[in-house]
C-alpha cells in the first residue's frame, strides 16, 4: 500500500465514524483506488453509505459537516442513488447514498435477471472489492450473493457490446481529417472491446478508469491489450484505426472460442460489410 492510499483510508475511517453515529446508517463502504491500494495525488475518496430508509438532505448534510466537510453539491434521488460532492482539507469526496433495500434489489437485478446496467454493476464491483468501514456482516452477505458471476450476465454483456462501427467508418473520417468525430467513436469502440472482455472474464463492470489494473484481471484477452489500446490513440490516425480493427477482430475470435453460445455472425457482418467511396453519379442518374 502506498502512502497516498494509506492516509486516504485513514481519512475515510474518520468520516465513517461520523456516519456511524446515525442509527439509520447500516453500512459505509470505501471504494475506488483508495480501497484497491493504488491511489495517487489526484485520487478522491469514493464512499458508499447505505441507509435503512431514504436519507433526507438534512441528514446527509449533517454527516458531511460533522466530519468537517465543505459541501459542493447534494444531488436529488436518481433512480435509487443520492450523490454528494464535498471536500475535506482539499480532498474531494464523492458520496453515493443508497438504501439497504435498493442494494438488495440491484444485486437481484444483476445476478438473477442479468441486468447489464453500468451503475448497478459498479455497485456490485465496489461491494466485492471495497473496504467495509461499517456494517461488515451485511457487506459479507452481499458478497456471497454476488460472488459467482452468472453465465447469463456474461452472454448479455457480450451480446450488448459486440457491435462496432463498420470498417469503412474510421478511414472515412481519417480522410476527411474529421478528428473529433473519429476519436469520439474510437473511444466508444475501445470501451466496447473492454466490456466484451469483462463479460468473457466474468468481471462486473467497474468502469474503464485505471485501465491497466483492469486489464491485469483478464485471463482472456488479446495479446498486449494495454499497449495496443494505448497505441490506438498514440499512433497517427490511420494506424490507430488499424490497431483498433485488429483488436475488434481478436475480440470476435475470443468470443467464438470462449463463449460459443453467442452467435457473432450478425455483428461480424455489420463490422465487415462494405461501403465503397462513390465519386461519380451512377449510370442514368446524371
């Protein structure tokens, strides 16, 4: 554990002790890089707080101020999550508040109904890899429920993300020198490659930050995945597009090999179907 992680964890424990005074708080969980051991000087604190009932804004503000925090913004309910932004001594804290009932429902949605929603998977990933600062027995129960990543979720993730822009799309934008549109799409497709691999590797979606640490968890992946993905953005545009297309080809091959229950034929056809440039009107049109 590095020093940036060590003192952030100590700060999180002090904040959790304040939340623990409220009888409506059942769990406080530290997530993100501070929980995983590789925080740096830019890292904020990701704290998840689970309440027995929907927390009032006054309750959230009271806990933050009691911990010495300066509130930036308290967000309203967004599909079962109340988000807080505040800082303590210059350290940004991202708070996520849920009810215990919501956590159980999200778990069931993902592990029983194969819901691929990003927010729900991030919650499960944090439950599995975070540090419980309060309510460890309840967290352990959630971990037992989500410990086995379901095959149905793997299929759903792969089927959802195994759709890429056709091969002609990138070279077209390169030739136009339309680089903003190009790299917006390249980033989207690179993220899809990672999420296909999350499904193949039975990893709940934690987001794409800290890419190297995520890739280190993949047992199934194209060779030199990290270096090639970085090359997609570092090489000149046409070479980067070729690198991306090779990674997409490798991803199709890995799905065929490791998850043959997923039919890749339609997605392959879409990726490979041709669209030749047309620089003169067709016969009879002009």
